C-alpha cells in the first residue's frame, strides 16, 4: 500500500544544500551510503553538483521516473515543490521540513494547503516535521539520523523523531536490526493506521513497534490493530499524561474513566502490547522477533550460579510464569551427565565450573522434555566459564529445537560481550538480568494467549430502540441533559435491563395508596429533573416499614429538598421495592473523545469510591471481555462467593454490561451513564438496576 | 574492626599452584597485578618459585609479619593450615576452599573444626567457600575473579560469588568503581552484621550494597543496619522464595505473614533500600554515591526532545516525585535565552537543535531557582547535538551547584557513549532511560525522608506481666497450646487492651440470669479449649434480642458443637455485649524465625481475607511506625472517614498495636495472636477487642 514510500522506483531529495550539516545534504548522503538499490537524485536550483553528481534545478527536470520525493525546503516553499512533484507523477512525499501545524494557526493553514495539493495529485504524505523514513530491505535511508539501521525484523514507527535517533543509537550498540523506521511527524496524512495496514502485509517485519503520544481516530485504530495483531505482535509505548480534572463529569464512571483507562482498554482489546519504557520495548521486540511463540506456559531455567537462578525463579512467581516439572527420565538423564552437587530439578544448576559441553548435555536433555516449552539459560562469567563456546552451543540448541523459545541471560557487559554478540547475531536474544528475560517471556505468553483465544462474539439483543429515541427527544426538547430517574430507568428497561419497580406518587395520599399495593419495606426517592445526587439533598429514605412511616418520610423528603434546593422542580416521590440480600455493583459508561464509550464495572460503595477496584472496556464489549471485566477485579472473590457464602449471578452482570454497551453504541448522544447500584442477586436469580442515571449531550 | 582483612600488613596466599588457571595462582596474580601496597607472599610446600619470587613451604617460614592468610588448599588440609596461620600470628583468614557446610554433615563438622581453631587464635574468618575479598583503597585484590574493580565509593558484599563475578563484569563496562568487594561464602564467622559495622566507619565507602539470600541473626542485623543506614545508605537485594505453605499456622495473621513480609518490614524499619534486581542495585548505588541528597522533593526536567520529556514526567507521576514550579524570574530568564518554540515550564524543552551552550544557559537559570532541588537532564543524539561538550557542561553545572542532585539521561548507547564516559568519570550518573533516572531519584528521596525522620520512640506501657505469666503457665500445665477465649481476653486485658465484657454461663438458666444483667442485644460464643474457629462449628450467635431468644440460641449452639465436634470439651457459653457502629479491624502477631514477632494490622473481614489489604512491622513497633501501619493500608480512607462519615479512633488502634507489640516482646512463647475483630469505635471513643486468640509454644 505504501510501497512507493518504502521501496520507490526513484527518489528525489528536494533541497540538498552544498554544505555538510545541511539537512538535505545529510539525507542525500544517508541514501548514498546506505546503498539504496534504485536510483536517487538531488534537487536544488542553486546547486549544480554534489559528490560529482548532477543536481537538478527541479524534480521535473529529472529524466527518470521518481516515485518518492523527500522534501527539505523551507515550509513556505513546500506547496510549490509539491505541485512540481505532482506534475512529475510522484506517488509519495516525505516532508521533513518543519514550520507547519506545530507552530500555530498560520502553519496549520499551510499544512492544509500542502495536503490539498497532495490529494489532488494522489500523493501520500509522511510528516511534515519528521525525521524521515528508512527501509533496510531495499537499502533506503531517507532520514537525517546519524545512524543507518542494521537490517532486521522489527518495524519501528514513532511520533517523536528525537526518540528515534536515540533508539537507533541504542540499537546500533546492541546490534538490533530493523525492517523499517518511520517518523510520523505531524501525521497530516499518513497515520499509525495506514502504517499498521501496510506493515501487516510486509514480510520483512515480524514485529511492529510504535511510540505514540496521541491517537485521533481511536476506533479505526482499534479495528485495524486488532486485525494486525492477530498476525504479528504490535508493541507500543503510549506516553503522555492523564487528563484528570480536565473534564467536567457528573457520574462515578466519569470520575474514574480517564484517557489512561481508555488507552489501556483499547490496547488490551486490540491485542497491542503496552511497553512501559523504551527498555521494555526493546526487550519485547527482540524476544518476539528472534524466537518462536512457545507451545505452552512452562519454562525451564538453567544456570551456572545459584543466586541468579533464584532471581529467575522469583521473577517467574512475580510474573506468573510456571516452572516446568520435568519427567522422571529427564532428571535421571541429568543425574548421569551432571556432577553430584548439581541441581537436577528446575532451576537446573550446572555449577560454577560448567564448561560449554556440560551446558550442551544438560540443554539437550531438558529441551527434549515435552513439559518444557521454553528456556532461560543463565551464564555468569566465572573462572572456568567458556563464554563464546557456550554461546555457540546455545545457538545450536536453538536450531535443534526450533519450536522451543530460548532466551539467554549472559550476566555482565565486558568479558561476556563477545558471547552476547554470537547470541544476538544468531537470533538468540540476550537479557542482562534474569528478571528481564522472565518479564519478556511473560509478555510473549500473554500475547500467545491473546491470539489463541476464540473468535470474539458480540451479542446483539432485541431492544426497544425507538422508545429510547422518544425519551431522549423529549428530554432534549425540554432543554435538559440529565434524564429524570424514571425516564432513565425506562431507557434501561427498553434495553432489557431489569429495573427496580418504581411508581411515582405525587402526594402523600397517593403514596400511601400505592405503597399498600407494592408491599413493604419500601425505598423512597425524590423525582426531580434538577437533582442528580439525591442523597446529598436528603431526597432518599430506605427501609420504610409501614404506612405511617411512609407518610412521615414522604413529607420529610419533600421538606429536605425544599430546604436544600428551593428552586428544584419536584415531580413527586418514587416508591420502590427494597432489594435485600444482594451484592451492590456498579455498571457505568463514559464517553472517551478518542475511543468512544468506555464501559465500567466494579463493586459498589467503598469498593468504587475508596479502593477504585474497577475494570474497563471500550464498547462494543464482546461476551468474553464482559466476563473478564467481572473476574479481573480484585474483589471478584466476593462475587464468586467465599467461605461457604453463595456467589452472585455473574451471568446477569455480564448480560447487563453488554446491554449497556449496546445502548452506548446505539446512542452516541449518551455522554455518561451509571447503574449504581446494580443489585446482583444470588446465582440464577438475576440482578436489578436499582438506580439509573443518564446524561445526554447533543446528537 | 576488620582492617587486617582489607588492608593487612602482609598477605600470604596458601596453596599457590604453579600452573595458570590454578585458583591460588590466579589469586596471587590478582594481588600482584592490582598493585597491592604492602607485602604479599605465596605458600606451597611443593613449589619453589613463581614469577621469579620465592614460594614458602609454610606460612611460618615467611620472615615478615603476615596479617591475612588467603587459604586455597583442599578442605581437609584447612585445619592444619589454620593452625600454622595462628602460630604465625595471622589476624584474618579468607578461606576460598569449598567442601564445607555446603556439602553436608561431614563438611559442616570440618567447618566447625576450622572455626574452633580460628577462635583459639583470635583469627576472623571470611568464608569458607567464597570468591575472596578486594579493597581498592590499598590495592588488594584477593579474589579469583577475572576483573580487578575500579576504585570507587561503593562497597559490595554478596552471598553469591558467581553474582559478584557478573557484577564486576557489568561494572567494568559501565566504569563503576568499588571501595570493597566481599564474598561472604558460608558465613562461618564473618557475617553481614560484622561487615556493616566495619563499613559504617570506612570513609572510602559512601554506599553499601548487599546481595542477601538469607540472614540468621535477624534482630541483630536490624539493629546494626538501622544504626548504619543513618550514616550511609544500604541497598540490598534479597532473593529467594517465600516459605508459603512450609509452616502450620492457625491464625489469620499467620496465614498472611510469610518470610517475604518479615524481610520487607525488617528492611523498611532499619532503613535498608530494597532493590528488585541487580539493575536497580546499580542504578541506586551510583545515584547515591555520585550526587548529594537533595534538600527537597522538587525536580526539574530538561530535555532536547519532547517525547522523552513526557516519559520523564509520566515517571514522576508514577513514582511520586514532584515537578518543581519555577519562580516567575526563572521563566522570564529562560524566555530570554531560549528560542521561541522552547518549553519554558517544567519540563524545559531546549529543542532538538540545542547545542551545549544552550544547555548551559538553561541549566544555570533553572538550577539557581530555589524551588528546584534536583534535575534530570535528558539528551537525545540529534543532528546538531554536541554530545561531549554538553556532558562537560553538565559536569561543570554539577560542580557549580554542589548541593543540587543532577542525573543525566543520555539516550542511546553508541554515539552517546563518549559523553556518558565524561559524565560518569566526573560523578554525574547517567541513566539510559528517563524512567530509571526518576525511579532512582524517588529512592534517594525516600531515603532522605528516612534519615530526617525524628527519633523513633518506643512507648513502654505499665502492664500486669505476672498475670499473663500465670495464665500461660496454667495453660502449659494442662498441655494446651491454644488459650481458651476467656484466658486470651484476660491476657489482652492485662496488657491494657480494652476487651468486650464477656461472662461465662455454664447452662441455660445461668445464661438467662446473667443476660438480663448485661442488657440486650447480646452475642453468644461457645467457650472450649478445643475449638479455635468457633463459627465453623456453629458456635456463635449474634444479635440475641431477649431472654427467649437467649434460651433458644444457647441450646442451639451446644447442639451444633456436639454435632460437629463430639469430642470437644465445652466449658460453657460466653455472653458478650454487642458492639455496634464500629469498624472491624484486625490486629495480630506471628513469630518469624529470623526476625521475631511480626505485627499485622488490617481492616477485618473481606479486607483481610479477600483483598489482603494489611500492613506489617517487626516488634517492637515504635509509635510512628504503628501510626504508619494504619495509614498505609489501601482502605485507610474508610478509617479516616469519607463522604461525611465520621472517622474511627485511630489513636486507639495505634495504642493497641503497640501493646500487642510489647506483649509479643515480653513473652517469646507467644507463637501467634489475633485480635479479630478489634472494633474501632468513633473518634475519641476508643476501641474494643471483641475476640482474642493466642497460641503459645514452649518457652
């Protein structure tokens, strides 16, 4: 799709100055030195030659086909250059020049102008304001970075050009190669979404890495990422703060749902692996690129020193990686080849005086055990240690057992470096610390789980959409944004969510008449379009036991509300059956500007307010994810049932989460929604929405 | 104290073989090559010379004084060698030889024999089974490691010799120096405790690092560590598993209190900084060794790239480091010297084209701001970046502002390495990733807080110790280990802990008579020396409202218990006032084999059982720490009071925690204790121990 950017028939660098240090000059030199396989040209009306080669006054003067223009002229000249490139028939442009959207309104206008021209000619644009692009497959380095990357299997895209320069510098020292390097710049045209689609089909790229500061088309991004991550892992750093406090929110869900939660959910749901730092990014990228996905969860640790073996074991516990239990034959065979003091169980301690051959024998035995799916081999540089020879044997074993994942952990940096070179050049990743090897393995295992999960299914419930439409229209007609209780409950009801029976009583007499019919005990709640937090104005009474109490409490509530909010319209008081013996939960929704409806689940009351023990997903929430939302909260044991207490109806919660998800998808005008509490009854008995709150915006 | 080991008048290596690769030979060569400042000698009856120098048949034949013997002979010859060393007047011996306790009973016997000899002659012993010792101050490298460490301010001791070799290899590549390297081996004599005491007084050592697998004299270790860490930071890796499941426990506290919790508490209470990995250890060690403790918590970030600046800011939020707010003058001054597009607020973005001078100007301005206590300077290697020159300026700034902590973050490893060399050689630590710089800073800040905390005070309550003695003696006389309810409550009462009034009724009639006097509602609990978990056998009734219910419930409890535990002795049923409107907490104690009484606090019920939201301290618990135990739990907000709900009596909890601590210290025979629930009443109203359970062992 973007082949003409990565591997163009001809490249023209427009704006190649004569002096070294000039950015255009640097890019031209980089293209020369990286050994680009096709033709490339320099353009500059003020220069005649560079390195003995002709410089063309305009791209149009180049007597060969040109697919890619790399633009390095001052920003105000870019429109003209783009026109010429269009006339030349260029298919893609990398605009290095700064001075666009990032500088303010004028720059944004200029950027728009450039994109308009590009669209007119059908030119795809990378940037502006970027470091450039590199493709090691056809030897293209159209960046002004100091380094030309080694060839490898990792595709790297970044919203920060400077970070790319740092990443290239690291990669050089660690001998990590890349398939493609892409600096996104202002993303005026080409975005992460385009690149994900292209890189999915790129056979050179086994892993896709991204540094992301912000995403605009969140939902498209998720859809594409989900599709791509089924085929190859996407690892992303998402930096940049929380927007806490930036928004005006009126619901519990809104308070808890920030952009951080949205990104986390979006990444998780679309299979993107989130790296906490560049260090993690490298660790994971190499771990994925060089070794296979293991067939199971069990790891064997092998070491020539006890301490690091313990560290690795500790890390396995911390990251939830399971230590393989060996077959009896494995242990017997190890006993034959290892000295008496060796550790035969997992971790296998081949002892400090182990030479390469002892590693080989032990590895052969352990890797042949079918309970072992992966291995971390630790080496400390002791007196007898054969650093390079052992590395060669690890490489050999990795080839003999291609379906087993093998990570090395050569501990040290000076003497061991020759061994590390052998390992990494032969596609065995080395981690300097056992913890990092295990953390990477854990990440790989969780990705393997993600891609092996079944097809996600979205339940589509039969609902009364038109009824909801009417309620919203009525509310908007009245100029209101917060739905009154009864209407909010009706919305939930229309979407098949069981709601607490609630009957409106306009005065005491009506209340007493209705109350008798409903049966005691009852809960009373004031109904007013102006009151969002009923308990704050004394608008609620619970456990009302008989008609006398009903009369007293009815009047007290009216008095309270009149006192606290004299201007509030009171429509009456709603009488509700009391739900007892249920567990209070909260199911809510808040709309994220990037990703749309973010659905929340948690236990009600203090679990939400104090412990913030909640889970999130972006809607639409598939069945499997709705279920995970329930099981992944810390206090899940309270729902499942503990110490002989029966569990609650998890299915009813899952069902309601999905109905809220469908409602949120069907009505983009819903800004926030809380079902709080959603009373989860005993297993098999369902659940009841006791209080529903909905805020809508414009359509 | 151990000067004769680190900087001896004369050193004899006993067991120097002629061939290279022989361990004694390697050590002798290491001593020669490291340039030891005093005299050193080789001993071996079978060799006459090495490198042209005389080899002595016995240490006794050396015609010069010898303070340190390095012993590398086979284990069975060690006793004889030690005798000779003793006769020679040696003060310390480093026993490299293996074949002692680590090999089994025979070896342990041999080790004991060696130590007996050493004690007879007053020789201090390092090892056996160790890598040796090095002191860069007087050029001693009596190890068989391949590397001689650079000179530096970090003292490193390790229970794993192999890990030391790896650490030396890392340090070499990163140019990190050490004051001393000590391999502890089997710790037959010299332990961490001795070394901490020595290193405290060692002016060359600014930071003490330790790799620890296990500690024997836990309480002594804590006392010494607390004393030392006031003077200089101790950073420790504690590896090695949890002992979960290894012990039989009968209390809630016992279930939650593992050796991991004990180590964590012990480290925290004695000011030891726990490193999660060797990577962290290095980061912290250098961060402490090279830069001052900052005078406050506010950091300034400076960067030549936006992305890494955001990463650093994110990390500050994650690790709780506060970003400095600059004075208006600072911002004005920055505006003068930086280009218009620069970021003037914190983080300061000097932009991608910043040369060294721009860094200097900006650093000078920001470091002069008194709101800034520390700085992280980020550099990415972009086209215009002056890597080395900027490093020199950072070093210069670090000297100009010696009271401000400065960490560099040169991102990359290849091109930036010359700059990193300049930085680290001049005592500005470099971190490859912004997150690691910030994490280290957070660690330094928390150490600074620890040493600036006030003197801890231990409250000593007036208690009835003799009464407790009597109760325990009675219980033991009966051959019991679990105290019956009433006795357990009496113990708590004797230590000034308010207990729920409980009156024993032997039969229904007595119960009804007593019940009327106490007043309803009541709680009933079976009293039996055989029943630990009363609720599991239906031995409890709560909310008993009147005499009729009392009669019914009394009989039902007796029936339940007879059915579930027919063999249990029933002493009667205890009648207790019901405590309402209180918050259930748990205060408990469990005895750790290394560190003694481990005190637990948490919220009762599901908070303990499901969420495991508890805090621990090793007794004796000082006032300040008892208070922190309460405030550091996740659900603390429930105690402090939220949303208009009043808080509970924190002082009463703190008081009870300290009383339990005192009780546990006074009576080593208490194995486990639970006050569960401890009912925390409203602020100012105290708290009540509603159920006390105590298990004792032999004295």
